[in-house]
C-alpha cells in the first residue's frame, strides 16, 4: 500500500488562529460573550462545531447555535488576509511528489474555509483531496477523518504520517494508527510529545521530518 502525508489545516499548513480568534470575538460579542486567547486555546482550538456550541452557546436553540457558528465562519472568510503557508511546506510537497507520496488535508474546518484558505496560500491545486468537517460522520478527535483519508488514498497508516498542532488532532491521528509530527504553532513541544507526537517541529524545514518519513516507508512494522 501507499505512503501518505496527511495535513491538518489551521495551525499546521498555515497559522490562522489569530484570524479565527478575532472572528469568534466579533460574533460572540453580539451575544454578550467575551473570549480571550487563553479560552480560545483551551476550549476551541481543534474542537468541532458541536463541542464549541455546547461549551459557549448552551442557552441557544440548535438553529440559533448553527446560525451563530455560520456567522463566525462567514466573518473569518470575509476578513481573511495576509496568510502565508508554513515555512517549508512547498518543498515538502515537492518531495512527496518526487517520491510517490500521496497527500491530503484532514480538518475540522468547513469546506468553504478550507477551499478559500488553501487558495489564499497557493496550495489549492496541490492538495485537492480534503476530508472536512460535516462531510464525515464524526470529527476529530475521533479517528474517522484520518481513516477516511487513508481509505480514499489507498494508503497504509503504518507507512504514513500526520501533521497536527492540536491535542484533538493528535488524538485523532494516533487513533487511526498514524505517526504524528506536532507543529508548535500553539502548543509547546513537551505538550505535543506528551500527547503522543513522535517529534515536534516549528515548521516543515526541520530535517527530522524527512528522516521520519523515510523510516516509516522503509520499515512500517517496526515504526508502527
């Protein structure tokens, strides 16, 4: 079976957490909810919409919850500017193409956000396979999103890697049998390693990534 590189989006392929935080703040403020970065990191980062609604919007009807979160996503897309891909991702995708490694994006973000963000950082055409929230039965931290990506690519988890920046994402990837590279966009290296990441890196230029890929491809059983 094939090897694959599976990428989370926000905080992994691009650092968009500040834009997401501001979008939540704009929409939540209209409902009298104050949100700071510490709460965002603890209660929203990596969570799906259902979990966020339970945590912050318990008094609203299901329709009101959905409308509030839809408004947040629309606000995020409206103000989406100045994004750059995480350093080294272009070279990693070149390496993947040269070595017959399949790639996909696996994210709890809605498709409209994913499509716009990838186009904004110039990766839309390079990462056409996207497993997104709302299109699978269960979101991260459940392993189903990663299992879905592996199935669609015909890839073997024991020969593949996931790149994640959140605890829910790390848990999801590990549950699917993947080796995880943690991005220290929000969480520190010790936290990511403690959650099960094999290594923690600042960006995709870290040479340990390529060494880890080669180990996974060469000896999947040993490194599973």
